[in-house]
């Protein structure tokens, strides 16, 4: 999954920075353990300075090696998954180091911790940058640049205090970093869940809008009276997802193998289908509304626009065909038939629901036309102006504070 640009006006970017910084802190926190507690570790495992050098070097070697493929991992797995992998490597390495009495296993644990360091060094900056506009990235990335330095200032002192002053075994430090890694991983998952929820609610707004225009059932048009969130679509999505999760083990027991993966693949196909109209829409807007000010503009003339629009459409269609259409008579290809049937059934069912939902509609809805978009923007501007006008009035109506007399 490629890196996506987020909303640069949202304060959520600072939340991402804070959580990513904590996630990054886990790697150098693990790095500092052996260096700070070298005498105790050497005594426990019975090796000398030469072996200690290897124990320390293994961490940096894998950290160096993993930095190169991490960019490819980000594109394939997504930033969030790569950060979780880095945290997981750190946690597993800490647990292994705390449990083992074998120097070889201990070296392997350092190997894993070093992998987390190498992955996090690349993934951290990649996770933070998209949340800030290019001209505003310097400060947050400057904060991120302190992730190793801050850990190396805090951790050696803290580890020495735990082992020397508190007289606790050195494994306490390893278990401490393990717990810290797990907690940070959970916090990172919470922010991930929050981002997923906000993304899904964005999709739900589209379903709500379609329902209000009688292109979908009325239940999707329901919204919260308190904050105008599309609760109807969210509840329907939750019910459908819960039913599928509960049906999956039942269908497996009934001998219908791959039930979950069939629906998962169908979901991917419908996601790809939803992107196809975007590119002809781009060409249409270039034709009917070329003078509008847009967030960005694709350079080039009509020929370039045709190429950049239709090449992705062709690739999307080919991807859909490769996913659900059997290309030969092999068992693997024939296993696509349930997905193909499912996609056809749900496309037909969707049209039936759309036709049924538009009962009583007197005017055909043709989508967000330039005129409708201009009208909507004007309404939003009027609402903002009204809010700004109310703010000074409310401030003026407030009772003046008493001024103490000297």
C-alpha cells in the first residue's frame, strides 16, 4: 500500500507524531540495554569483551540491513503494518533475551531487536510526513529526529538505576522494555482503529447522501441528532460485518472452505470497481468545467489526460478479471467461480435495491454537477460567515469581568 497524503489541516497529525515517536523510542531503548549493562550481561553469560562486541554489533548490522528493504515493505504492507512489525520484533527480542541463558539465543534476540531498529528508522518518517503540508514538515520531522538521542539520554541512566540502585536482576530491564513495547503497540493500534473508523465514516457519508437522494434504502440516511454523523450506514455495516464473521466458522464446518476469503476477495473487487468511474469523471470535468480552481492540476494537453486516465482504467479492469475470472481449467483458477458468481449477484442485487429505493422520486439525480457543487460551497461559506458573525456578538454580550481597584 503506497503512502497516502492525509489532511494537512488536522491536529490528528500531532497525535500520529506522538504515537510514532513512542513507537520509535522502543528501538533505541532496546539498543541501549547491552551497552549500559555490559558488565552484568558479560558475567551472566560468561563471555568476554570480544563476544560482547558481537552482541552489540549484531543489533546494528541487522538495523543497517533492514533499512534497505523497508521502503518496499511500506509499499506492499502499508506504513501501519510495518510499524507494528518493528514493534513486534522489539517485543519478541526483549522476551527472548529475558528468558534465555544461552548466549546464542541471546544473540538472536539482539538480531530481532536490531531488525526493529532498522525498520522503524525508515517507517517512522514515512508515517509522519504525509500528515503535514510540505512547508510545515520541518518542525515535526525535527522532533522525530530526536527519537534515538532522547532514548540514549534516558535509558542508560534508567537501566543503571534499576540494576544498581534498586538491586533488581538485569532481566527486569528486558521485561520492562517488553511491556513498554506491548503498551506502545496497543496505543498504536488504537490510533490505527481511530483512523479506520474516521475513514469508514467518510464512506458512510457517501451512503447517507445517496440514501437522501433515494439511491439507497432510507435506513442509510439516518444520522445522529447530536453531531449529524451517519449512524444508519455505520449500524448496517456493523450488522453485516458481524453476520459474516459469525457465519464464517459455521460455513467452514459445513464444508464450504474459504468462505471468508471469498467475501474478502469480492470486497477487493468492488473496491477496484469503485475507482473506475473516477478517471472518466476527470476527463468529463476537464471538458465541462476546465476553468475551476482545483487542489492540483495534471499537466499536459488532451493526449496526456487521455493516457493518464485510461491506462489506470485498463489496469483496474485487468486486475478485476485476474481476480475473479478463471483463466484456465486448473483447480486454482476454477476456485474463482464462487467469487465471479458472487460479484454478479451483488451487482444485480445492488441495481434492484437502487431501483426499489427510488420509488416516488420525481427528479432523476445526476450526481454532484458543477452547479450543485458551487451551490454547496456557497452554502458552506454562508454558514462559516454566520458563525464568525455570531462569535463577536456572543463575546460582546458576556458580562465584563470586575476590575480590582487599587
